[in-house]
């Protein structure tokens, strides 16, 4: 597949002002303020392929929101270039925005006092959607989301989950080729999250490319195929979800319920990482050192257990490791 987004040496630098906390310093700042340069995004490059679901991750203040704002054309870069569908997001603003959509979990596009269906009609007029296309697209999306019963109620009376479904319909009515998602499932219950994720998969199967920023790592695991991690404005990881999982090596976690306590574990490539209780432990197993079948065979020789489960290394642990590695490199 061709690249739909190409970012090359993108940098964003802000100029802000610093003033002291004491009265004299604050008074002096009225007449002379000290300029401070803040490098929000530092020379990052990446590509996103057409039809992909890519996650842009990072801790608070890492620069990911600034990157998204530059990708959507709402913020000018200091240097570097962005090409999305052969558009320059800031220079070709009018033509570009007709090809993209955005869903922000903490900001609504819906008008509070009118029903979502009236907001949909407003977008129909803004984007010049024909009556035929509008009716067909609305029918498909309301069926997928099962929202036929409440799109005619005022937005203010809808639950958060109902509103978020309508936010997605609002963003997708003009059939954008690229959709930017910022915390799309924040505050939603398990069922609402499932419905949102299913909708994203459905629209992606129809050819829409999604760019996802979120702190909900379950969203990342269930949606993203490729991940870009930004920390302190620098790109610290760019690769597939499988490559991200293998950052710490091919490691599995084995949870055991023992028949008798196990004091020590002398199996190469394996170590006890947590003791939940005397008879419940979690073992980390490096599959690069020992295969899982060989590990279980050796484990059976040294202890007896009544239950065993094998899990992937938690995504939170992997990403925290990447964040901390970057912190250590800067020190």
C-alpha cells in the first residue's frame, strides 16, 4: 500500500515568557519579560500507509497533541514537512479539511440543544453531501451503531456513550479518507467501548485510515496495527504492535496456583516477578532462552500446581519501559 501520510523532520518550537514567583520578580516582568523557547516536537519523521490504523502515543506533555494539530492543519510547524493525501495541511486548508474527519473524546461537534440528526444535516450542508449519499450513509451508520431511536432526541439528554456514537457519525458522514481520533473512548463503559471499536474496524475495512491518540492501552491493543511513540518531543519508537511487544524480548507471563509453596525457581530464562500469596505467583519467561513447552516440563519437575495461565507482557509495562529508557538516555 502507498503512504497516505508522510512526515519529514517535523519540528514545532514555541516561544513563551518566564516570570518569577516573588512580588519583585512579577513586577519586573511587567516591563521586561524573559523569553523561553519550548521545543514541543523535535525533528520527527514517520509514514502511515493507506488503510492503516496507527497509534500515536506518549505521556502528558510529550508532544503528541501538537503533532496531531499540525497533521490536521490547525497549527503551523516551525520546520519540516507534512504531506497527507498529497495535501499540505496548512497551505491547502480548504481542500484538505473536506477529506479528513476528527473525533475528540473531550470536545463535542454536536450542538447541545438540538437533536444529533439536525447536527448531521448541518454537516450535510457544510460538506455539500447529496441527499442520496446522505440518506444512504446515515442509514448504514445508524444501523451499525443502533442509534435510530435516539438521534431525534436533544443531545443534552443523551448518555455519554450515545453522544460518542453520534460524534462518530458526525465525523464520518462526508466519508473522509483519514480520521483523527483523540481519546475516542474516554469515560465510556465496556459495552460502549466495544461498539466504538467495532465501528472503527468496520469503517477501516471500507478503506478509512485512522490516526489514534489515547492513554487507554486497550484501545491500542485492539485497534492499532502500527505505533509511533513520542516522548519529550522526540520519536522513541516507530513500528508494528508485534515489534513493540518484542521491545523487552519475547517474554510471557505465567501465573500459577500452587499446591505447595515454592521458595526458589532455578530454571534458565525464568524468574518469579510477583508473589500474590503463598500459593499464587507470577513468573516471567524469556522465550528467547527457553521454549514454553520446555519451561512447563521443567516446572512440573520441581513443583505441583492446580492452575496455570500464560499471558502476554502487559502493554503498560512495555510502554513504561520505553518512556523510562528515554529518561535514562537524557540523564
